[in-house]
C-alpha cells in the first residue's frame, strides 16, 4: 500500500461512491460472506488511496496486502507468496496434496511441479482458515503487474469464495482490454469533478497560483488526483505564470514530477533509492547489504525520506508505484546495471538463486553465457514449482543472454514452446522470430515450423491450423518420424475442428498423408494407434474403419485407467480432444463414452489440468444429457464455465446447445445457437457449426416443427462431422417422415443404417431400428419399434429410449390401438417430464390426451428448487462424500459446502445428510433395462 502523506483524507476528496462501495465490501465480510471488488482506473486516479482507506477502516480484520511490481512479473508465485506469507502458520491444516502443492510453489520444499488448481485450492483453504478468529481483508494493488501464476490463483479464489468472511479488493490499472479479473464485480474509479479538483489543487499548492495556470492544470489533469497533487511541484513548468503541457499523457508527466524530486536528492541518496526501486521485495536487510557493497551509508536514507518519495523501515515502501517506475525508468542504463549488480552480490545464491539470476541478467551489459545458464536453471526450478509463465520468461531471458548464435536458436525454440504452453502468444512469436534469425539446421527448422503451427492451433482450432500442421509434419518426417506422427495427429484434430469451414487440407487429405507418412514404431504408441485408426475411419469409411476405431478407443481407455506418465499425459489430453470426444459418440458407444468421460474428469481433477478440465466436464455433461441427467449436466456446465472464467478461458457452450434444445427453452436456445454460430464461423470451427445445426433440428423436432427440423438436419448432414453426423441423420429421418418427404428420409436412412450396423452397439442398433420403423408399416414397423426399445433399454441413453417409446406410441395411436399406445406414451411422458425435456413431454402429453387419457399435472422433482450447484452438492453428500471431499471435487472451500448444504436442507425439508437418500433418488444404474 502507499505511504500516507499528510491528511489521509486529502486523496479521498470526492470519492463518496467508491468509499460507500468499499464499506459494503467490509460489511459483507463482517457478516460472514465473501465480497470481491475490482477497482479499475488509470494510474494516479486514487486506487492506492482507496486501498489505504480500506485498510484503515478494516477494524477487527486481519489484513494482508501485496502490490504488483512490473519488473517482478517473471518470478513464479512471488506476489502470492508475499500475500500468503503471514498465513502460512495454517499450512499444516490443509489436505496433504494441497499443502504439498503450495509448499512446492513457494519453494518451501522440493517436489513435482504443482498444478494451479491444487495451488488455488490450497490458497482458498488458507484464506478460509485465516477467518476462523476474525474476518480477513486482502488488498491487492497494481494487480496488472502480478506474476501470471499469482494472478490466476487469486482470480480463481475470488470466483470460488462464497461463505467465508473474506474481503478481497483488487486495484487494477485500466488497460481497456480483457484481464484475468474480468467478470468479477468491479468499479471504475473516474476523475474528480472540477469542483473537487480545484479544492484538491488548492490543498497541494500553498503559494498563490495564477488563475490561468490553475485553470490549465485542472483542465490538463482531467481530474487525476496524483496529477493535481504533484504536477504543481515541478516549478519549471509554472515559471512566469505559463503552463507548457507538452502534449504528453498525464501519467508520463506525473512520473516526470517524481523524477525531478528524485534528481534533487544528494548523489548517494539517489543511488540508494534506485537500488530500492530495482529490488521489488522491499527486503530492508537485502537493500542495506547491496548499499554497503556500493559504499552507501545509512545517512543517505534521511534526504530520501524527507522528500516523501520512500520510507525506509523493516520494509521499503514507496509513496506510490509511479515513484518506483519514475526512478527506475528515468535513470541511465549503467546506473541501473550497477544497482542490479550490487543486489545480485547481496542475494544468497542458496536461499534465493532465482532472484540472484534475475538480478545478474539485468546487471549484464550484453550477452553472457554464465547469465544464460543461470536463467536456464531458474527456468527448470520454475517448471518444478508449476510456474509455466515464469519458466517461459526465464528461458526467453536465457535465449536473449546467449552469445553463441547456434545455442541461442536452441534456447529460443525452448522458450517459444514454453510460451505457447503458458498461453503467451506474443512472446512465443518473438522467440520464433529470434530462432528464425539464427543458423537453423533441418531438425530445428522443422521444429520451428511445428511450433508456429501449434501457436496458430492454440488460438484458433480451425482456420489455417490444419495446413500449417500438415506442412510441419512433412518437414519433420525425414528428421524425426515420431514427432512427425505426433504432428499429423494434431493436424488431423485441427482438420476435424475446421470441418466444413476449413480452407486448407481437409480430413481426408490429412488422413492420406498420415497413411503415406512415416510408419509407426514397434510396438506402436497410443498416439500411433489413434492416428492409424482415425485415418482408417476417414479414408475407408465408417463401416470399414469401425474396428480400427474400437481398437484405438480401447487403448485410450486402458491408458487412462492405468495412469499415464507425465510424458504420456499430454497425449492423453490430445487423444481426449481429438479422439474420444468425436469417436465414442460416432460409434454410438455409450460404454466407452461413460468410461472416457468419467476418467477424463477424474484425471483432470487429480492433475488440476487448467486447460483440460472444462473440456472434460463439458464432455461428461454431454453424456449426462443423453442419459437424462439434465440437472447434473447443468451443474457440470456451470462448473466448467466458472473454471473457464477463473482461468481466463472462453466458456465452452457446446453442451449448453444440446441441453437447451432438449429442454425446449426456445428463446434461450435459439439465442445461444445464434451466438455460437457467429463465434465459430469467426474462428473457422466448422464442426461446431454442424453441432449448432443438429441442436436446431433436435429443438424443432421436439416442438413438432418438422419443416424447420428438416432444414436444420439437412444443413447439419451436408458435411460428415465426426461425433454427431449420425445423430443428425436420425433427426433428418424423423423430420422428413413427419414432414411428408419420404425420399429424403429414405436417402438418409441408407447412410444411417450402414453406420449403425457397423457400430453394432445397443445404442446404434436401437437408433437404426427406430429410424427404419419410421419408414415401415404394418407388422414390420411394429417389430422394428419393439426391437428399438429392446436395444435402447439395454444401454444408458435414456432420452433415446423415451423417444422410441414416444414414436411407437404415436404409431399405435394413429392405428386406434389406444390402450397399447398409452403403455408407451405414459412412460415416455413420465421420463420427459421428470428430466425436463419439455418439447418432447408436450408431444407425449398431446398424444395421451388424444387417446382419452387424463394426464396428471406434471410434478417437479425434489431437486427442482435447488440451484445447479446445490443439486450437485446434495447428490455428492447423498453418496457419502464428506464436506472436504466435495470441496476438493468442486473447487470450493469446505465452509462453502457447509453453507450450501444448509440451504439444501431447508429447501428439501430435511435435517441431516442421511435424509438426502430419501428425497433424492439415485441415478439409474448403467445398463438397467427399462420395462
């Protein structure tokens, strides 16, 4: 926090709105609920003063604070460690995996690289534990300069805090763009009104001020309090009563004012303040060791403190972050290097080797191999602590410090790959350019092209990614056959995602390149079996490739169950994205789907894989939609969305499309479909466009709008999107039959039948039989409907079983076999009503009424009044999970679980966990036959 100068209320003039908001945050935390607020605004606008005020007002709170420092953004979890340091006495109270993850992240112990979710859970537990005796206020200044790991973890915690007495306030310099804290409650701190600006200026300037100068200062400052308080301290700009604005930003002129104050200090005081500015931790003992190495005595501190720029105590505190930046940026490069050199010498190489390497790098006047080696070692340690962004930054520093051009290429490629994995696209491009400027051999050139293609694929799954990845695979083939096959699988995945919108090589071209490319090793790896199986499916067709696909899926399931090594896990994630997600549904294999979905979620939770867990949860949710567990699916979608928001990722809306279509929430579903279409077209993700058309067909079939369903299903099936092409064909058959277009239905049925028979699963055979029944009559139709119900009753896909009963009941009713039709329509209506498939439920209700049946009013289930998260927690508690176990699964604190369960008990009218079994029926066991 900043150092108060004079009356602390001076900087709060005209801030009634902001002060009221901060009082509400503290009041909410006092009441036992968490509260988060992000203060956004330009530099000098008063955010630090507001944080200082919050600290003074937090009577009875435990207060923890940290301020981001731009130069420290490369050090992993540095800011988080500083914030949580006073709470580490509670580290022993955390569950073992969380305690170990946080200890490794903070460098307190050696261990495997921790994942950020475990670190985030540990911080969540630490913050919750710190509130046992009193509320906690966490104040974070200059959040835009926190290191990436710290910011992601704090953003995660801010979104998961709920029933803890924590007030978390961020101050963020407004850059106008998206940020990890985007979406959290925020308040923009704006400039002061002209009246308040004049009053603040008058308090800062004791001598009479020419009215023209005063008016010009007020106009140029645009209500910025820091400008009003400090610009008048630059007498040269006021000389003679004239104001010379110079056309520069306010922040730049404020820094100039601070720098003039700094330059007015004695020489040794300037060197001391510069050294303090170069060391972000504020460690006083370290500063004085570095000062001693430069021959600076303690007497140099007095003039600096008298200038009110900095305060020397047990910690070094600058009046404002702009003071630090003004001192550091305004000083010559040789002076900065001298300060860093002294700090490097003063830093213990055993206790803090990374900070020492960092100072040595900034002290170097040019490339230095010993500096580069030190930074490489720091990168290794950062990777071990889970600081992926820090690893990438250290590797980049190593590359830039390397004098030998050939070695610089190797390090630049390593840095580029690390930046891609850390999500640093711009820095990755810089490192690729650095590598390309050096002497590249053939393997390095091939690796560079692959990294460039991976960078494109990491940002846009479709677009140009298939072509770039395929070209990289061709270049790799003669120099690294295994990496070439890895790249071919990535290229095939990119082509699948691009689908109908792909402008480059399509699925078939990539598959043919894979078949003609380097042969797999002996024995083949999982990635090799997947690549060959998918190539067979695409080139040879569904019927011929089905067996190869089954082998590939079987191997992925085996790898998933056995627990892959760290090296193999990356390919498990790629296999999950490229293979099971489209292929298990493509084979109508609900056994494989359930196994892979639950396994992927479990593995992602255990590993805390930030980028994969939302995808795995969405995949699981899609399976739950098909099994009729709509509430569970909605809870998983909510969780996936919350995690994506917490990590700065884009929410995955695909399963939401299907859920909205099944629930027949027409306006919301159509709006979501429309938004998704716009987004995926812009990204070139044609497969998602096919999914949107399928969802539209499903929605309209449920509503009985068969012409609209037929049009959408026709669009969906114009391109063979793996995973739901067969689903779209089934919708097309029903819509065409009901819409009076039997020729269109027959054409789609031929393709569908070939696929369902090749798959051979109960689900596939049931869908095939039901679709054939629609185009049949008499005894043949009846036999096919019964066959469909028989098959679908032996698998997990409850929604399709209910649809088969509905279609059979409709067929029976049209033949005046009313009693028999009720035997099918009644169970269909009960299932659709219970799960919330309102469109199909209404179809079944109308048919029942037409048979003369009195349809009972739909009753809501026990969970209808619960939120999606309450329902999920209730089910986990029903199944015997403890509060800490539930908290670990859902990435919330045990106290939040307890709070939610209290709401659940009240809504369900029960008093204990054991009563949940009586009001929440367990899910239908897999494979249970439905009569």
